[in-house]
C-alpha cells in the first residue's frame, strides 16, 4: 500500500501587488538615500576642502604674522649712503626689509625678506620664544681633540662655548658623558625669506648668532669661524667625519650643518688689490646694527673704481642670504636662473627685462624665478657657499627641474629637503605696498603705473620713482655718459625692488666716495620717498650737500631759480644732516596667497595686512 | 528487487510572508533612521560654515587692527586730539624721521605731538602767536612776564567734549559712513552719527570713516605733509562731527625730479571698501576648461582674449556688465608654459580692462590704465576681453582653464572704541566682523532695554512705538550697549506681543572696566549679520 504522502502546506508568498509596492518603496528610499548621500558626500568633500584650506590659511597667517611682528626694521624707509648718520635713527632701523616685485604682472615672482628679532616689540603679543636651528661643534684641530670621543668633544664644547652649538647654553663640563651633543643652536634673531617656487611657498630662516656664555664672558668676537679653517686648506669649512657614537659630525657642507646666516669673508690686499681668502663667518645679532663700523674692503669689479669699503652689517645687500656677494656692485639677489630653454635673459640680475635682453622677442622675461635657494639646495655638496669660495649667487649655469622646481644642479640632495616648505599648491604669492602718495591711497605693486586725474605719474611707488637707474640727473633721458652698458636704454640697477639699503657712503681706498668719483647714482636705493620740507629743496637750501656740483636742483631752464615741474631736484641731497626734509616711511604691506586644495580643487585666497606703523617711540 | 519508494519531503513548517503593513512599518523605521542621519549633514554643514566664517572673521579682525594702526586709529593720541578739530596736519612737518600716526599739528603749521596735553586756545596758536616753530615761545602753555598763553590743558577740554563721562564712544565705520547714509538720503547725518532716532537726552555716537586727512597742494610756503588722520573732526562751533573736506588732487611736476608731490588724499567708497572688507571673497562668473571651448577661443594678441562663442551669452554679459559698472574682474589662466620638452604648469592672473570710465568714448586723462595710448574698451556685444598691454600673457603659454571672478565684499568690519578720559590709557576697541552686513538704519536703531528685576543679564525691549518694526534680536546675535560701548552675545530670546526678552551671555556688571551703575535701563541696538566681536589687545 502506497504510503500516503504527507500533506504539504503551501507557504503563502507575497502577492505581486505587495512585491511591487515594497520594491517601489525600497527603490524610492534607495534613490532618496543615494541622493542624500551623494549630496552629503559632495558636501563633505567640499567641507573637507574648506577645512583644509582654513587650516592652511591659519598656518600661513600665524607664521607670517609672527615674523612680521618681530621685524627689526621698525621705521621702514631706505637709508641713503652719506657722510653722517645722525638722523638715521639706527635704533629703530636695524637689519633690513627687502621686497622684490620683479614683474608687476606676475603674481608668482615676488620675494619678501627681512630680519627678525624676538625682542623687537615686547609690548605686543608677539612670539618671544627663541628660534632653534641646526648647529654642530666646530673643533680646532690644533686642540688635538679625538673627534670620535663624545666626552672629549663635549668637554671641548664646554671649554669653547663661543660657537653656535653652545648658543643654546646646553654645556655640561663635568661628569661622564653618555648622551650625544644636541646639535642645536638657539637664537633670538634671524634672516627670514618668503618666496614661491613652483607651487610651493617657502619660508627660509637663517639664524643670527646670539652667543651664550655662562661664565659671563661678554667677549664674543669674532663671531665667526676662524680663518684657515683646519682640514680643508685656507678659508674652507671642512668635514669632521660622519656619525660617531651618535654624534653627528660636520659633513663639510656649511648649510647642511648649520641653519645660520653666514657669508664668505673675502678681503682684498690694499696694495695689490688681489683677494685674500678668509673663510665663512657667522652673522650675529651685531650684524643687525647698521652702524658704520666693521668695514671691509671689497673689489667691486664691475664699476672699475678700485677697492671700495663695504660695511659688514646686514643692511648691505652683499652680506645677506641670497644676494651676490662678489663682483656685483649692488649685491643683487639671485632670484632668476636660466630658462627651461637654456637661455639667460636677465644677465644683470635685476629681475627686469631690459632693452636687448629679450632674446626670443616674446616681451617676457623667460628666466625662471627661484626666489631664494631652498634648504635642500644649499645643503648640496656642489653649492659650497659659504663654506667654500664658490658663488652660486652669481652663476648663470643653473637650471630648473620643471618637475620638482628644484635647481637641478643641487636638486638631488636628500638632506634638509622640504624643511623650509610652508604651504603647498600655491598659485599666487603677492606682496603689495600701501601707497599713500596716490590720490586715493591703496595697496599697489611696486613699480605700478597709476596716474592722477591729469594723467601724470602718481604715488610714491610709481615705476618712475625708481631712482636706482643710469639716469644720473633723473631727467628721463640718457645723457652723454649715462648709458653705462651702452644698450640705449635707462636701466634699473637694482630692479623693481624695495630695499632699506645701507647707511654708509661707499668709498674707495683713497677716501673718495662715489659722488666724488662722479657716480652718485650708484648708491641710491631704488625707491626713497622724500619730501623736500618747508624750504622746498632737498638738503639744506643753497648748499651742495653731497658735493656733486649741483646745488639743490638741476636748473633745466637756466633761470637761476627753482621751477617746480621744470627743474629737477638733486635727490642725492635729500635727508642730509641739517635739512628739514622728511622721509615718507612705508606704512603697511599686504600679502596675498592663493592656494588650491588638491582633493576638492577648492581655491582659497588669504590676504593679510600688516602695519609698519608702530605707534609712538 | 525492492523498489524504494521515495519518501516524501519532510513537511516544512509553514512560513508566513511579511504583510504589507510590516513592510510599510519597516520602511517607515528605515526612513526615520535615514532622515535623522541626513539631518546631521546640514548640521555639520552649518558648523563648517560657521568655522569658515570664524576663520575669515579672525583674519579680517587682524587686518582691521593693522589697518587702524596704519591710520593711527588705535592710538590714544589719535582720539584725544581729534575732537579738537585741527583740520590740518601742520604746515611744519615734524623734523624727526619717525612717523607718528597720531602726530598732530594745528591749523597754523605747528606740530604738537609732544604737547599733547594742550589745546592752543582761542588764538589758535601754541604759546605766542606766530612764534617760530622750535622756539620756547612756540611751546604750548608758554608764558613769561609780558605774555600769558591762552593755551588750555588738554584734559580739561577732553572731558568737556565728552560730557564728563568716564569713557566716551566712537564708532569707526568706513563702509557704514558711506553706505548707511547712502541708503537713507534723508538721513545723511547718519554718516557722522551712528544710530538714528536717538531718544532725547542721550549723546549720539560719532561715526568716523577711517579715511584720510589731506592737505593743500605743495608750495614753498606750504610743503606737503603726511596725512595721518581720520576724515572727520569735531567742530567745536557747531558741536557736531563733520566730514573733513577732501582737497582736490593736484598735478605733480616732473615725475622724475624726485619731488614727490602728489594729489590731495581722497576718501571715497573704493578706499572705504579697501580698508574695511576682506578681499579674499570672490564670485566666480566663469570657470571653464579652455580645451572644451577651443573651437573658437583664441588669443588674438597677447593682451586680448577672445572668449568662445560656445559659452552662453549670459555668462559673458555678466562680467562685461560688471566691468562697465566699474568693478574689476579678475581673470585667472591656468595652463602650460614652454615647449613640449621644457614645459611647466603655471598660473597667470590678470585684470580685465575697461578704460572708458565715464563712457564718453574718449581716452581722458587718468583713464589709460596700461599707458598704451589706446582706449581699451569692452562692450556688452563683444567677447573680446582686454588685458593690460603692459601685462600680456607670454607667447608660449597654452591656456587650459580660465576663471573670471569678481570680488565680493561679504566680510566687512567696523569698530567701536571706548575712549579713556585720561592718558595714557589706550582706547578699548572692539572690532565687529560682519558677514553680508545690511547697511540699514534699523540695524543701528536705538531701543530702550529694561533690565528684568532680579537678573543682571535679562532685558526686555518694548518696541510698540516702532511696531511692526522690531529689533533684530535673535539667539546667537549681539546686543550693543550704545551708552557704554559694550557688546553682549544673546544666548536666548523670547517674544510676547511687542515685547522682546533677551538673555545676555554675561552679567552686564561683569564687563571689565564697565560702568559702575546697575544699568537698569540702557540704550541698545541689534545689528544683523555679526560673525563675532573681537576685542583688540593693547599694542
């Protein structure tokens, strides 16, 4: 008998209607959710971009404001080399302030450099913490120290603390030494430079020595490496071998081993005029004092006026980081290197396309802007300076790597790479000056072309106000003898740059200053706004203050009296002792950066204004 | 062979399907969850927007402080001397190379920076009238056997000017100075007064424009000196603050003669905007990949850019319209520079030019921005974008992406300053940062706020007199005490009839250096759009 099959209960399924309703609802919800989440993720991405950009903005503003607050040049107007400094107000005009606009139509070729001191302005909320930088022990081989013995090395530092490694005060002269030297120097003052390289904004900081000596020795000169630095022949910074017992020893590359401002000290024999090689010397906080001591001879070949005397202070462009220290009368900075096509258009380093320099006729300076050398580049063994007698600041053989935007000659250096990088993906870094000489004051690029209602050049920083030119008498024409390079154009010596300059009249060994040598215009700063004061004339009225043979003004129409708009004032006399002339200091600067958040592609612009007016002194 | 019979499958237990009701309930539950998750997003967006506003606001606050310092507006000296209305910085400039933002001269050319404690008195001179600057006779308060100065010590005068208050108020409001007055032409005095319709018996708050004080043109007897002052001054004759008369620009002489004459300093709306806005906000009019529209887009010359027809006309009409209206449009070009082997990615930024400012079709003096002797114009019918001829794009530059942007003035500031009665106390300044500020009189309309008994932080405002116009009090907004110059964050707000009750973040008596009385009744206003109020530290 066949078995009775079990009775099956057929499970009840969804009806088609139920399915359709459910699926529709689920679909609706999914679409809704997808839409919501799509919007949300879009928003989140934008939010993240905005937040990232905000973060970058805060980083930028915090750091640069802190630097600007500590600027040593409190009264920003240029020195004018002259015979007396009574009215120079050196107390409030320490160090330098430098700003390069270069091409006013290019927002990526500006450079800003100035000196800072944390104790400049203690009344504000500025950052007074000291700055740290790398510093290794400098050992005199004559002392016979075993460089591989950390205790001996430490004891040597204790006995010879007057060097950057000792400036942080970490000196332990007793007991057994088990740790390693910290390799750090500390200072309250530094040179700071901001510049854009490719799409990276760099902040290069070079400390000025601030010696520390717990034994109360105030004598800290010479604040530099002694002549004939041992181990590498005369005038060279030498390696002290690699890493020994955890102590990082000198590599022989100065700016790999030291984050310090330094220059190669080159003197000249007064008789033979031939160079005497000394070696690298550190700048110290004394270098901020723009006084007239510390003069050195310099053979500034280009003008063929014999040996000149140049101050060692940082007011002199030659002594600053990034500037050409030899064979360039003006100490111009090396801000451009040859173009990617291999041409050099800016042969005179002034950052401006002069007549005859446009090799391909495209009306653009094709040279590549580098601003300053980065920490990576100066650490390279081929860089040399200031440890060795090389001159990258005067070289026309440097190439840019278009991918990394590093100077190719020094670009493969691995140490110190990116240490000075501040912000990435920057498309604009622009500095502007507050020009209150304009009918309606505003922030302008240096060398602007604003006019007043009558169409005349207006403002303190109009390009026509650049007086560092071949045009000795500023009449706007090349008079006989003025065209020094014979190119038929009035060239700017120092380019479209603002510089607080130096207070010393450069003299030759015979004691003749450049005015006496017929070259008064060679030492003019590029922009120097001045009012002639109540007497309407520069310097003392009726006195040829600077001795250039012109009393107060060039009498263009020869009528024996000054006619505004016709006769031309002798700008060299402005600010001479005893005058009622008044300088117009720079009142404010404006810094703008634009950067892109790489993931969200959001562009952010940050503009900060910094006042250079510091209340009542 | 036994044939196995397949056993039937074990009967499965009955499974019932979900009912529609169950499905609907599930969907509802999911929906509620999803909605509640989704509501978090706008919340986070709002927080992010707020964070961004605060970041921008903080940057602007610092800029405002620096701008005020540049103009000498944050100095005690500035305020203490300004009410006397010495219209000109002196004819005799100071001889020190320092620049003193608060340096002041009298109408007759005497500088009295160092003599800040004195008013020159009715004769308008310090010491002996006409005494040579620098001589003892020109010193303030100079008296000898034959001459007694009428100079007045400044403290007495100052207290008189400010009605003997412990502190007095000034509002520094460059944009408001222009815009609030503009909006309400019948109330042009709003330029010089913060707040309209003041109740009787109260001293109005002067509004200063933060502008520039000029001087006459240069001459041998009237040398150019530096402007350092805000553009308003207190006219002791009429007892009001009045606008400083800006002198006309003058022509300069030979551009190269080193004689840096220039036109008189002006203050206009553009200057006000430069001073008081954050310049980082842009409205993007056009953002396009150049390759997308490369069919027609060409650079005709290096200083002209013909935008492609493919772009919608209205996109183009807007920037051109704006240019014609006198605003700047910023063009940013992203692209590649160089040849194939030596190219690099670069960005150029240029302004679009429209030089015919007065629309007369001629190149008038001052219009030739790029100094090329040619009138560069754009019209609403042309796609030709003019760049400055002295700032062309380089020849080997290939454009990839273009953006056209015009600047927005979203973030703006004004400042309120409580002035000390005696030196050397510095003024206490609050910078108020706005987002999309409304320059309307209602934002600064004074209302009487009455303290609720028993609380020092709850006030009621009866606006029946102005109903239906009511104060813009809201939670998270600010109340400004127009008598004493303090800002209070509103943490709560309720409304009943024509009475608004606000709860303040802090007890009115807790304000540092605030008024001594209990403030049972204060005059207050409720401006809209405030991002935050930043008190400035002492510099």
